[in-house]
C-alpha cells in the first residue's frame, strides 16, 4: 500500500525542521512598517506637501489641484513625444 504524502511538501520535504526553515528564511516573512513609510492625512501624494486645494481620486489618494494638473500635462506631453518617436 502506497504511503500518503503531504500536499504542500517543500523542496526539501520533511527533512527540514522548524528551526532550519527559520534560519534560511523559508516561508512568509512579516515586516512591520514604521510611521515614516505612511503618508500623513492631508498631504499630497505627488508633492508630499500639505494640500492647498484638495482633490481625491476614486482610490482615496489626496492630491493638490495644481500638482495633479501639472502631472497630467507633463504625462500628456511625454506620451505625444513617445508617439512621435514611434511613428
């Protein structure tokens, strides 16, 4: 009669123990992000400065009106330049 094997058996199989897997970093790594990695509420996601005239995207990001218009104009010019190079 054949032996049953684990469904999610790793590349080393059952030869590796818990402590060995921890030493090589096998599995999920949990990372705790600090306060510095998150943008404070009321700050523009593009300029990282306090918002003057707030605009909110459907995904919830807050932008300054001037910054978002400047970004869109720059992107539009860049896309036209790339299209001209392509043709």
